[in-house]
């Protein structure tokens, strides 16, 4: 950071005393900046850099204690050397981590600053949790905190069920011992925890400021009477909860009884029977993402059975993971009240052999739809298949109303396009029915390292699956798609 050369100026220079000149030479250009500018810089860099800067100069020493935005990530405390990292224990990492948290949160700053945003990422390991919780609680009592996030990791890779139960108990002990910290919590990200029956309800009812909850590889203890997996119930009428993620969890299902401020929901890789969700009072839910590779005990379900109370949706993302289509086409009149505000629909990773005409029921049920995104998959590697995968079957659908026309669809995008009669017919059908269609984007399939490895780096079945490369061929395809149709649609390929 030291200055290599003096700045040049055409203006006459005033005399400088020897003392002043020495002082200027000793300070670099950045360090002479006022504190508020230095803090604005440090708020944008990782904590290790902040700490290094504070140890290199007395001028910078007090600055970490004046930061109003702190991200203290446990990964920053792992040794850079791979061999040292493998031999480093959770206790060693958490000892250093906890010391830094306490120094930054408990020490007083010259201006007694309040932390506006605090993000902590750490292992769920004793005896460090209470020290972290009390330091956070102390800092939060100063007020003015807009965002407090906990990202909590298991203290071991691939924990057993018994260890996940222990981790769940350990987390609840942490939660109960540090109420001041959790009262301010706005974001909570958890993995590999097995909770008691009512633990999630307790957390949501105490954490009244919580806006974001993410659960990955979490579940509840199995019902002792029936031996069944437990349904995750979210009933928080006074909650601030805006977004929920439930990913690869072991619940039998998710029942959102009351979440009046909920806007975004992600549910992926569920193990229970379909449908995975049930909605009660969710008046502001506008975005839903469902990602799943169907299992053999899961039957396709009508979306109206799942989304009956979600009438404010504007974005729907369904990812079928190259496996069975797990939704069942249905009469659009059952979905029209639910899809009346829908603007963007993503139907991703549809296995290539599946006919696409079934997607028309979504288009017909969503009169305000503006953007329709499809992604087709041709993966010989069967990347999402497991021994419990459901059998992939075609989805027949030929019930589009003869007088149906869509007036608002503006964009159709297909990723995984190839020269294929079936696709050509489908695109022509959309052009014919969507009378306001302005653009069509046809893109190649994204590369897959596993498929390329199986085929020695060559695209699979080049004679069957071929994306047009030459401009002359692209022009021919454009002409085939609009031939005989009076549509001004713009078609881009590639």
C-alpha cells in the first residue's frame, strides 16, 4: 500500500517543513483517508484481509472494531495448506473463531458503534456456542441491527442419524441459552439436524424477526407410535417469515398452515408421497420452486391439489431432474384461479423422449403468462437416477381447447433444442396459439462432463441429436417454424 512516487502537479508547491515531509513519506495514500472511507472499503472485503490490515499499521488497528457490517465465516479460519487442513480439528478452528467473534463483538469501539449487518457461519460444536451466542446478544442490545444471519454446520462430514439427533439437541440447547441473540435473528441456515416434534415451531415463534429459513438434510425424530416420518408444520400467524427453503429433508411432507408474509418457497428432493406440500394461509406467496427426481413410490399429482390456496403466484419453477414428470396434466379450469397472476414459468430438465404437448395445459391455465422457459435433457449418464427412481413414461395430452388463443405470451425459450420433427411441431403449435408471441430463443444443451466422459468427449448420438451450427441451416429452420403462419415472431438460434 506504500506510495511509490510523489504525485505531480503544475501548481506551485508551498514550503514543507522537514517534520511534515517525513510524516507524509511514512503514510501511504490510503491511510490518510478519513475513517468513514476506510470503513467503507473494509466493509467490502473478507475478514482475513481486514485483520491483516489492522495488524500492519497503528492507523488501521481500531478499524475492525468500528465496522458496521461483519461477515465472520468459519471457512476463513481453515489452513490454506491442504495437508494442514486435513489434520486441523474442529476444536482448533472453533477456538480461533470464537476468540475473533468475542474480540470483534464485545470490545468497545471509539464511537460505540451498532452493527447493522452481522453474518456468522460456524460449526455446531460445544463448548463454543454459548460464548458466540452471548457475544452476539450483547452486540444486538446496542440496537440498529437490520440483519443477523446464522449459518450453522455439522461438526463432522456425513453424520449418522444418531449424530443428527445429538446435533438437533445441541442446537436447541444453544437456542434456549441465548434468547437475546435469537430474538434478533433474521436469517437461519441449518444442515444435518434432527429435531424434536415441536422444535421448529418453538424456533419460529421465538424468532419473530426471522425472514429466511433454510433446512438441508434435516428432519424430525420418527413418530414413536406409528413409526412414520413427521410432517413439518409451519403455523406462524405473526411471523416475519418471507422465504423458506426445504432441501433434501426427511419429512413426510410440509404443511404451511399460516405464513401470512411468505413470498418465496423452495422445496427439493422430498421423500414422502406426493404432493409434498399443503398450503393454508399464504396470501403473498408469489414464487415457488420445486426440484425433484421422482421416486418409485411417488405418483404424479395435479398441481391444483398442491397449490389450491396459493393464488398470488407470479413465478413457478419446476425441475424434473431428467426423470419422471411428477405433475399430472389437468383441466386448465382447475388451475385458472391459481395461475391468474402467473408471469414466468420454468419447466426444466424434461427428459428428451417425453412429448411436450402436455405443457400446453399450463399455458392455457395462465392467461397472463409472459415468459415460458423449457429445458430438455439428453443425458445417457442418467445423472439423477438412483435405485429408487420412478420409471420414466410419456405424458399424453391432447385436450387443448379448439378455440384457445393466448394473447400475452411474449417469449418462448427452449434449452436443449435439436433438429427434430417433434420439437418443430411443438414450436409451431405454440406460435399458432400464442398470437402475441414476439421472441423465440432456441439454445443448445449445456455440456455435461459425465456424458462427455462416457462418449470420449464426443456428443452422444450425433446423427439423432444435432444442434444446428451453420447459419444456412438456421435460416432453413426459421422458415420451417413459421411456414404458413402469419406471425412476426423473431427466432434466434444458438
